[in-house]
C-alpha cells in the first residue's frame, strides 16, 4: 500500500536569506548559495531606485541574470588636462549606438544600427567603430569572449548625468567632485550673478567662475548655497544585458516596432504602422492599461 505522504524539498533559511529579503531579493529555488551571494552583493552595492534608470540597471537581477561589464570608455585629455573635443557624448538608444564629438552642434561621428537584424549587430562592430576615435580610449573589462555577443543587448543609457540640490560650503572654492560640468545653476543668485571665463577675472561681488573640466566652482564671495548641474559621465562603462529594457517612448523604438512606407509628399520612407513585434508589444500594454477600450 502506497503512503499518502510525499516528500517535498524544503530550503533551509540562512543569515544570507535574511539579508537578501531585506534587500528585496529572495533566493530562487534552483539558485546556489554562491550565486545568491553574488546577486545580493550586486543589489547592495548598486541598489535600485524608483527611476527609469534604476529599473533598467536592475531588472535582470530578480531572475539571476546579472549585467556583464564589457568596456570602459574615457577621454584622452589634452596635455593641459582639457577635454580633447568640444562636447563629447555617447548614447545607446533602443536601436542605435551614437557618438558625438560636439553634441551642441550636432556633430555626430558614429552612428551604428544595433538592431538584431542591423548592420552592426555584434559587440565587435561597436568596438571596431570606437577604435577609429583618437580622443576616446577603450579598456576591456572582461576576460570572457565577446565574439558572438549581440550589440542590441548593450544597456540603454548615455553619458548624460544630472545632479540637484548639491550643497556649497561657506567658502570661495567648492569642489563638486564631478568632472566635465556642462550646465550649472545656483539658488543664491546675488552670489552667482556674473559668470567669468577665468579665475583671475573675479573682481567684485557676484562674480564666479566654473572650472568645468575639474568640477570646481570659484566665487568672489562665500557661497552658502545649493547648485544644480548636468555633466558628462566619463569614464563611461558599457554593460551587456541578457534581459534588456528601455523606455517605450524612446525616439528610436519606431525602428524596432514600425514598418516604413514611401511618402507621396516627400518621396522618402516614413514609419507609419506597427509591425508584428510592435503590435505584440502594444497589445500587451493595452491589456494592462486599456485606455477605456479593448479587452
């Protein structure tokens, strides 16, 4: 006679499980302790936050798919320590890899099609293109083979970074600890009312100078204020993701989800209707948020 009882596997809890649960990351049933320890370490070192970037960085961790750090890109500075090009910028969109040497003047030097069916579908294609830029250095950060990695899996993002409410001390020189400042504004306008092009030009109340390359703010008066600024994030690391996410309203998603038709008015191809992939994505979206119609 068979027994009415059947044995079931049971995972014993450990101190690491408690740490993982506190970090919002319970252990998976098939996950070894070594894998779980590594996943929790990633979560604690780089915790998620309630932003688009926070979700993009950390979505794969919930299913034990961690990002691979592939390359580190950095500026090759001039002998005097200044930036080698006027306004460098790197962007990985939903379907393109883009590099500018002067973003304000729209000077695009690299444009790669990283779609899975695109011309530059491998990470090696991206690496070869970056090697043509004398002002940008490329450091390999992984010992794993990259020969067959798809460039479409490169993490969405750019070298743009933004900081808000950064305090300035009661001194005439404040180090922001962030290099390559692009734009900056201050709460105490009387102290920062007249921007100068050099430190030597400071001569009266309201004068200030920003050493953009080194991230230092000089003022003629003591600051006692807060500032808000944007900067160029260099060095910039390229990550490869098994689970890749990007905003649906990214401008380049039309290259993924729309078919092109020849325009009667311009004679050029235009993205006008959803393709099969696009229809699938938007149908799934409408199931969750139907906008008062559909299922």
